[in-house]
């Protein structure tokens, strides 16, 4: 029994309905073949994802083009203890801003038929929605039913439920109808502008993490970043960890490893490989402390782009060898200079 309900007639625009269905079908293949939440929230995996994010205070606290008003800087004279406390608070605020969107499975549809009343057929050409608007119930658990024009009473589909919840309990920044930028033909234009963080930020506002559209938009964005190797656009943002998780889950980390090796992020490359093995257990997996040996083993046994990875790793090793030679020569020159100075003094 609903404690409080409203009948709400909806006349769906055919253009809106077709557009939304097309957008949802654009990437119908799920990104995760099973529930990823137990893996994503695992403590070890969370540590890896936070580490490879490589937070930069300059990027996290940079000026962003949004509705927030700029705050004038405040200058203070501080003691060493006050400075340490301020740094600690800034670090805490930084990690709050870098809180990763949760990776969970897509919400299952619940369009169960509650009753069929043929006597109501033809009464109206509109759908009627019955919504429980009791205060304090979560939107996920709220009961919403739809009366079809043919008299069928059923549970609301997920996209209908999201729209009705937004009408009765609006979330700031979220639209009742999906913004056009998330439609396939418009989304590609935003991706071409490399506005990856903007897309993902707005997707977090517009959709729930278990929404099919959220999975579709994030998947398309992650794939675009991967294909173009634009990882630095998301590094040090809250979306880098979920992207790395998605790539490792779907066994497509070659480009990320190449970028890590080319930018001398050898530790990050090794961490990504360890994440890969945690999400995809294999007899080929090894426990190796040496990062270079672990990368070499992955290239030999798992990598798809072996040639590119081998060349990138070889170039890195050559640079490291040259660097060691230079350091040895510098140390020798310093030693010779010191001995010469001592001889002059004597």
C-alpha cells in the first residue's frame, strides 16, 4: 500500500524515445561480464588505482571552467606547525576531490507486469505513472508503476524511474531528459575536442553508476583515450583509476604500458600488470619484484602489441644504461678533482 501516491500522465515524444533508445543501443555490449564491484572495492586494488593516479596538486586545484565563483587568495604568516597542518588539510581535500566514481554492474530491468486490465484499453492514449513520493525512501527503492494504454500495469523501466525521480526529487545539475551531448552523434564531437574529463564529470552528475547510459558513455570515453593514448588528460583526476580498472578488466593495457614506459613510469607499468593479473588470474602470472623483469614477462606471455612494447622497453633500457655511464663518469671526475685538490694542499 502506497503511503502517498500521485497519478502522472506522460505523453512520450516519439522523437525523444527513439533518440534515447538509439543511444542506449549504440554500445549494448556490457563492459563487464560479471559484477566488478567486489574487485573494484578490494583494498589492494584500490591502493594500486590510487597510486597510478599520481595526484598533482597543481592539476587537482587548477582553475576549472564551471559555475563556481573564484575565491581571492588569502596570505598568512604561519608557524612551522600551522604550515604542516595546512598542508595536511590540503592533502585531505585533494583526495576528497579525487574520490573515484564506483564501478558497479548495470542495474537489472524490472518491468514485471503487475496486472492486466483490458477494460481500461482505449481510455487514454497516454501512459499513467503511479509514484510513491514518501519522504525518506531512496530513489533506488522507490516504487513506481506505469499503466500502459492497453490497460497493462507494470513496474517502471530504469530510464522511466530515473526521470520520475528527477521530477519529484531533483538532483542539482541533472536533467530530466538525457542531454544531447551524450547521444552518439554529438558525443563523438566532444571526444574529438579531447574534453574527456568534462564528459566523465557530467556523466557522473547525469547518470547513476549502475545506469546503462553511464556504462556506455564511460566505456566509449575510455576506449577513445586508450586508442589515442591520451592518458595524461585523465591522469591525476578521479577518473584515471576507473579507466585503468576498465582497461585491465578487458585485457587491453598495451597502449597504457607503452605510454608508461615511454614516460619512464616503470613502477606504474608494473602496477598495471599486477592489477591485470589480479583481475584475470592466469597460470602465466608470476610474482616478480623487479619491475623490468615483470614487464618483460608480460610482453613475452600476454601482450598483443609485442613489437611496440619491446621497442619501448629496449629504448628505456638504453637510456638507463647511458644515464648510469654519465653518472659514473661524473663520480670519477669528482673523485679525480678531490685527489688533485688534496695533492695541491700537501
